C-alpha cells in the first residue's frame, strides 16, 4: 500500500521549493496549508517541525524538513521520476545542493537584511563573503543548463529556486550566468502548476 505523503506549506513561503519538487514527481500528495503565526506554532505542527516553519513533509511515518533535504529525500523515495543521478554520479548533485542550502541561502539573506560579515568575520562564516559565494555558484553554472550533469535533477529544483528567490529579491540579478540558469528553469510546467495552486490557496 502507498504511504501517505503530506505537504505542509504556506503559499507565500519557501514551500514553493518543495511544491515544485512534488509537482515534478507527479505523485499524489495531501497539502496542509498553514497560516503564519498560531497555526505554524501549534503543538500539532511543532510535533512535525519543532522550528514551526514550512515546508515540511510527512511520508508514512517519516518526517522531513528543510527544503534541500525534502528535495533529496523525495528524489530517492520516488526513483521512477529520475530526479537523482546514480549514487556514483552524485558529486556535483550533493555539492551544490549543500552549497545552496548553507552558503547561498545565508549569503543573500544576510545581505538582503542589510548585514555583511567584516573581512575578519569572513574566516569563520561558512559562506565567506556574499561576492565569493555568488561568484563561485555563477562559475559552477556558467555554460551549463543543469547544475549536476546533463539532466534536470532535484538539485536544480533547490538551487534553481534559491537563485530565483535571490534574483526576485534583487540580490543576484547582476550575475548573468545565474540569470541565464534561472531563466532556463523558471518556466517548467511543474513549477507553474505549483505556483498557480499556491496562489489559489492564498485566495481561498
Ligand atoms: N531552513 C528552512 C527555512 C524555512 C523557513 O524559514 N520558512 C519560513 C517561510 S519562507 C517560515 O516558515 N517562517 C515562519 C516562522 O518562522 O514563523 C528550509 O530551508 O526549508
């Protein structure tokens, strides 16, 4: 029997990353839309994610939080979708998934919040500096359609959407390689479905 797949989200959140991934898989799932504030901090939801944040998924009795982990987990849980490379070919896949979740996310959100580490602090910050992180990712996608190998993968969902958010928030638009990478991903039908569905939840 298929295990139930539940998706906890808010239409205006990083839930869009997991939502896109779910739509790429094409498997059935049950969305649970949580309002910011009380619903996300309720005892029921804190039992799913003690951070009181979205996205999260529950697959049978397994819970996964963190957008990057959700993408990687789902790619493995539903291998027929072909969204993870073979284990031996996962060097770039793991490398850039983790890079986006650790370095890129912190680098651009710190900058968007108006804070940059001093040269002394950069040594102890995993992302070093905003420019170093973004230049490094821009080089990684230069001349490539996908971040890991020559096929679309779960890493493109996470890295791509993270780059897309950075561009939309006005922080990454000066890197043509990143803009080109995101432009080649942003019209995927699965992302359009996820975004349209989230918009309908917002209006409900
Ligand atoms: N590390 C998490 C971040 C999740 C996150 O910060 N989600 C925000 C929405 S984009 C949230 O749920 N905020 C609600 C709150 O903190 O109360 C991930 O990568 O998924």
